[in-house]
C-alpha cells in the first residue's frame, strides 16, 4: 500500500542547498493508465509498477526489470515520457520528502511527495512552510495523467 500526500512547490520556495541532497534522474512511461502500469528508469535501476486506483492511498506493486526489458517496453508506452530529477530530503519523524523537478515537457513543474506508514500519519502530517498548494486529492497531478498531456 502506498500512502502519500503531494504538494506543488513554488519555484521561489525551493531549498537553496538542493545539491546537498541525493538526486536520482528518472524517466518513466505508461503502458496503461487505468489501471496504471508504468515502466521507470531511476539512475541504473529499472522497474515495472502496477498501481490501483485511488488518491492518497492505493495499492502498488513493483517488479524489477532489466535494462534490455526497459528498452524493449519504452517504445510501447502511451503519451509523454515523464522526465524528472528527484531529490530526497530528510523530513521530521523519519519521513522523507521526494522533491520532483520536472524536465522537458513539464519543465518548471515542481512537486513534493511524502510517503507515510499509515493513513493516520498522513492525515496528521503538517507540511513545511516552503510547500505550496496540496494536490493529493487531484488525480490530474498523477504522473500517469501528466503522461497524457494534461494541461496544468
């Protein structure tokens, strides 16, 4: 079960020391958006993911892929390939902020996700002041929706 909240980040609110945090280059494409079936390359790791419907909480299953399998599936994806850099920033209570800085088609979009162990923890979370609008409850900010060219 994936339990997460998502927030837009105004560019002027970006942490100044971003380069101090681990960063992963990610590209991902969608073989299907309902249900979500995604392939992702994160640095040198390749993953096939299934996600059920839902907003804050949904089932998620990850399976490893080889680079060869990823390359074979990539031309079969639908829509826009999502390209982003993901910074992993430590947060209070042992949590992490995954700050996505989108590239190419969605250049300029900044979104933060925080994953939680329980719904209760997610509901009790108070985001840092540098976060902007919460978009947890809007499916248009799912990467699968962005892959279909949703205008923001």
